[in-house]
C-alpha cells in the first residue's frame, strides 16, 4: 500500500468513526428525551390518580330514594322543618277537586281508647251546615278499608264507616252520603299514633254517594269525592 493509499484509508476510517460517534450521540439524546417524556407522563398520571382518589373520599354518598307518603310534593300547612304530613290540629282534603280544610276534630269512642272517630263540620248562616266523619277506626298503625254499614253490629266491628251530611233550613236533611259500594278504593291509613300524647296522624280517601230518599235541594251534588285527605289531631275523650 502506497503512502497516498494509506492516508486515504486513514481519512475514510476517521470519517466513519466520527459518523458512528454522532449516531451514538444522537441515539443517546433521543433515548434520554424519550425517557424524560415518559417520566413526565407517569408523573402526570400519578397526580391525576391521587386527585381523583381524594375526590372520591370526599364525595357525599348518594342515598337511596324514599317513597313519598303523599301524592303532593309539599303537604298543605306543613312547616318546612317538620316530618309530619300536616300541622297538628288540622285536616285537609280535596272535596270534588277543590281544596277543603274546615275545622277537624277527633275523639275516642265511648268507654274505649281502642277506637276513635274524626271528622269536620262547617256551620253556615241560618244554622245550615255540612259535616263529614269517619268512625270506628282502630287506634293502631295500618291501612283500613271503609265500609257501608248494614246494621248496628257494623258500627263497632273495627271496620271504619264514612258519612257526609248536608243540613239546610235549620233541620232539613238535603244530602245524606255514605260510601259508594261500587268502588273498593276507599281507605283510611294511620301512620302515627301516640297513646301518651293522644295524637293521631294519617291519610284518607273516600267516595260517597247520595241516598235517594233525601229532599231535593239546589247545588247539592249527587256524589262527593274526598281525595288526598290528611289529618293530624289531638284525640279528645268523650
């Protein structure tokens, strides 16, 4: 090999070594850059997971929905902080679709605290009045049907009976109503009873039909529907 050939070989060798070094340095740079990127990604994912975990710990648990105890979202006359369906001493119902809230009262049956009656009465001019009641109701939590009594024994069999009466001209009965026997969706439900405080709370629904023997009078309906009824009363002793 001549001197020129040796020199050219040495130059080519140095150039190849230099390129190899640059390739190695470039690969090392890219590997380092990729390593930094991966470290940053891992750090970001870790921070997100920690934040999400902390949020889950502080999250308010979702409670199960509760069944409503009434058909209206806000019971009539109920204070915002009360868990009663109506204020103590009051009653309410829809009378043929119209809001109806006369004075309500409740009383034990004679010589017993096992049964009670409750109702309402409105006195108009000239001693005309209208009154409603449900009697023979057990003083115990539960839902009870309402019957149309057929005899004396039905008045104390712990199956409630309902009535509605219109009186005009002092003493003329122009509307006697009893439970409509063609329906079976009457009920009274006792949801709270306190035998010590003698308070009773519940709901009711009853459909009444006018007796055909009554004297005709204008503006007296043939039937009465009392729906969405509720009461919360102190029971009096007769």
